[in-house]
C-alpha cells in the first residue's frame, strides 16, 4: 500500500508544481497567481514529493524504494504534461479523484 501512497503523493506534488507556473495556473484557474500563492504551491509540492519518497522507501527500502519513487514522479509528470496540454481544467478533477481513491484504498 505504500507504493500507492507514493504514487498519489507524487501526483499531488507534481500538480502543485504544475499550477505554480504562471502559464499553467492561467490555463487551469483562468488567472495569474500571486507571488505568495506560487511560493506556497512550490513549498507544498516539495513537501509532498518528500512524503512520497518517504512512503516509497518505507515500503520497499532504499534500494528499490528510491527507484519506485523516481518512476512515480516520472509517470505523474508525463500524465500531467498530457493532461495540461489537452484538458487543463481537468487537472483539479483528476487530482481530487486521485486523492479520494488513494485515501479510500489506504483506509481499507
């Protein structure tokens, strides 16, 4: 289950980094982010990626967990690039769905 947590946290962290960029924030929300908002999103994204690393390493150890973490970030980033390129407004829905599904699966 820690692999699932790592993937979910990586997705949410990468989505924070994505909407911290002015171009993507404008595409998703329709406006330019304030400087404070961009900083908050970057800090949140960094913390979520660190938590993702911790989840991956706790489940599989440093040797394999770090590889899983790298794969989780890569897959999340690729999916995010495709989503923001073609359907930027769906990013919030996808992130909410991943948070909900990940939370439900971890609770079980």
